[in-house]
C-alpha cells in the first residue's frame, strides 16, 4: 500500500483545541440582594439577583474580579450597561473619572498598595490597580482589577449597618470610595516613613546612600500622584451635583471622603518637593566626598613628586654632577627627601587635606 505523500516544505500541525469559554460565575466574587438594608438569604446569579431586587424593591451588589470581554458582555446584557463603559471595565487602564450614561453612573478609581522593600533597593514600592463602579437605582457593580484592595471587608462592615444600606446603592459607592481613600492614607504614611529614613541617613555623617534609590522612590511618588490626584474631580461632582441619583445624606458622607482625599493629595505634593530636596542634598554630599578624595589624591601626588623629581635629576647619565663623588651625598639626599616629604605631610594634615 503506498504511503501518503507529504510535500517537503510543509509539516503537519496538530489539530487546534476548541476555545472553551470561562463561565461568568468564575469572575463573580459575591452577588447579593439587599432589601430594606438586609441581605436576602440564599445564593443568586447576576440575572436572578436583578429579578429578585426589582420584584422586592431592593438592589443588587455584584462584585467582579478581572472579568474578560465575554463575561463582561453577559453582565452588560443583563444590566443594560453602555458598551463604552463595558469596554473601559475590560481594558482597565483608565484615569479616575465620573461619567453618566442615562440613569447609570460609572465611577473609576485607582487602588494602591504599599510593597515592603529595603531602603536601598530599587524595587517597586507602590502597586496600583483599578476599581470601576456601575451605579443605578437598583444595582451597584464593582469591577476590580488587581490583587489588592479586596472589598470583602467593606461588604461585611455595611451588612452590620442596615441603616446605611437602606440609603441604597449610593451608600455602597460611598463605602467603597471611603475604603479606597483610607488605603491612600495608609500608603502615604508608609511612603512618608521611607522618606524620613532616607532623610536621616543622608544627613548622618559618613553614611552612604545611593541616589538611584531616591530616584526610584520619587518615580513611585509620581505614580502614586497620578493614581490619587485625578479622583478629586469625581468626588467634587458627587458632593455638589444634586442631579445625580444619590440620596442627599450620601452626598454629605462624600464630603468627608473628599476632605480626606484633599489631605492625601497635599501630602503627596509635599513628598515630591521633599524628594527633590533630598536628591539635591545627596548630590551635594557626593560632590563634597569627591572633592575630599581629590584633595587627598592631590596631596599624596605632591608628596610623591619630591622623591620622583630628585631621583629623576640624579638618574641622569651625566659625568659631572654636584656631590656625585661625595661620600655623604647619598645619605644627605635621603634626609633631604625625608625632610621635604615630612614637611608637606604636616602641612597637608594641618589643612585637613589628609
């Protein structure tokens, strides 16, 4: 039986495996229905939760973690989310902002986390993530990107306070924003400890610190500023715009969040100025150290030049030179070299060159 023919320039490819879509439930962290401030018992999918909330006059709180495009499209079809906002939720590279699509608010917040590190290292110090919140009268959807700033504690705290939950999805948005700004405060405090440690070490005599570590911390502060400062405009809108679907009491709560955010932003600006001053101080310290080293090198070169010069003169191959035939010429030259070098050494030490 003849063998099948294969062209010499072509190889067989293994059969491609069919793409198996990941269920939407894999992206759901928690899904609950709240009526009159109380969580309904049982487990819900996102579609059954919305139906139960509309039937009983409550709202849905849905938490998602790193959903892909297909999972987010299924959520969007159920809650009728705008396509542009859904695209932002999948890409997760947005600046903090507040947008409105008909009766749905979309709030984007950047999350930050402090990474433990050595003071002289140039590793990542501030890690950022993203939170995108969809808010309507009967649902709030929190889409989280990143491995930090989990919202489980926020949900647990609110479930212990039914009075706040009765204010609706706006209370959830406030609790999430308050949690995010609180993490800003914690990260800022940790960065401040790093800056204080660097400042103390720079101004300690005979200490050494690399300028690279200061530049790294300054770069991380810039990243922190880009994540934190743009949230000021959305918070101001949430406080002042009475047309938004928020309870007036919730808007009063947002004033406190906005105040804390302003304090954090001001401290980050101070960090930038402090690090610029530390860089200048470190460079000045390095310049002084280099000048000191050059003075020492110059002093030793001057001392070494004396015997080199005398030895060079008497090393010439001339027949008639002074004291060449003198019996005590060699000891006298050695004493002369020793005396001149000793005098230079004393003068340089008196002037703190050595």
